[in-house]
């Protein structure tokens, strides 16, 4: 085992991580570390760590760091079998993917998963204009994107994932609906077509974003499909939906208000450019072509990981 650690620069002072790396090296396990500072650094770090012989690349940070490392790996030639495996140490604010996957919070326990055999996982491939990106967790738009963008760093540090929920509730009075057409092929056969206004959009490989919002609560990362959730404007149902949110939880409220589909691919055509948040990275366009790429990477995950099909 040869680990290549891509560490978010905000977490360089994490003593638990320093100790865990030292312990692994004392065992004779090679660990190379690279630190990110600004956008684009993760891709450079991935190239350097592969050149050094890394057999597993560890994204040590939040969902953005994990997404950047996964996207950099997926952009390289070769199948999942010839690329390094992927692992995650959750050091961000919300850690939505890691939480949903059951990855331990303790650094040493998260790194211990690298001893387990990696399993194949899907990625989302998003093409817009001349850009092609990959997404390991979830692409979100509308209300959820505004929450992630508008929530301040101080609030996130103080409240963690709850900060996104609080910011969302504060934003309810100023939600501007977006309009687009969605076309895809259903998993059970037949076409999916939906056109209209929406306030929130989730395209899931993973299940949650924005600090625990379960936008795609049934998604799996190894079923070869993407999960689509659309939330139309609530209007007269606002009070009832918020009542459900408080009484039964967010998944129940989402069931009451949303349109869902499970698809192999999806086309989005919007009347005006809209922003999709891909693992924390914004991408703006009026047209998106999105596909699930089955088994694009291998990943070290817990036994009975909830995100795996049949778990």
C-alpha cells in the first residue's frame, strides 16, 4: 500500500491527521502528502502522487476536495482497474458524501479503510458548453445552490451542517424559481420528460448536499444510474410542507413536494443560464448533458456502506 494524500490547505494544522500519517509511516507504509491552496491544485497533486507510485489517493478535506480528486482521477486515461483507488478523510464542514457513506469521523479510522479492498463506484459526467466535469456526490441547482453559496464561512464553522438549513429557512421569502426542460431515459424503460418552474434540483450519484439535505435519498453509487429530484414552487403547499419538515423530517417533506426519476442520462435545457453546484464547484450554462459513468473509479468504503446497492 502506497498512499498519496491530497490535503486541503485549511486542514494543514490537524494534529490527528499528522499523528495518523506518522503512525502509518512507522508501520512501513509509504505516505506522500500534497497540499492544495487554490482552484486547480488538486489535479496537479493527483498527477504528482501518481508519478510517485501512489496506489490509493486520499482526499483529506470536505466534499469539494473529494470531488476535485475524483474528477482529476476520472479525467485520466485508463479503466478503474489501472487507476489508483480513492479514499476520503472527512475534514470539511458538512462532509456530505462521507457522512452518507458511513466513513468514520476519526481520522485514523477513516484511513484504516484503505486496508479494505476497493469497490467500483459510479461518477456523474457533466458536459456544458466546452466544459466536461465529473461529480462523485451530487449536482444541485436552484435553492440548494443558493444556500451553499450564501452561507458564510463563520456560520458554517459555528454550526456545521445546520448552518445550511438555517440559511435555507431564512431564504424562503426570496426564492426565485428557475425554468427548464428535463429529458432522459427511465431505468425501467420509457422516456422521462418534465418542463416547468422549479426551486430546487438534485442530480444524485450520492444522496445529500448542503450540510445534510437529502436531495436524492435513494441514490446508490454503484447502480449505473443517476437519481433526479425536482422541487416545483411550493406556493399554497408551503405551510403544509414546512409542517411536515418540522414534524417528520426533511425526507418526508421532500417526498411530499418533489418529482423524482431514476435515469441513465439526462439533458437539461434552460431558458436562461443556470448554475449547477458539482461537489461544491459551480458550473453555469443553459444546456447540460449528464450521464452516469458506471464503475469509473474504485473506492475504499466501510463494510455495508449505505450508498452501495443492496447494502
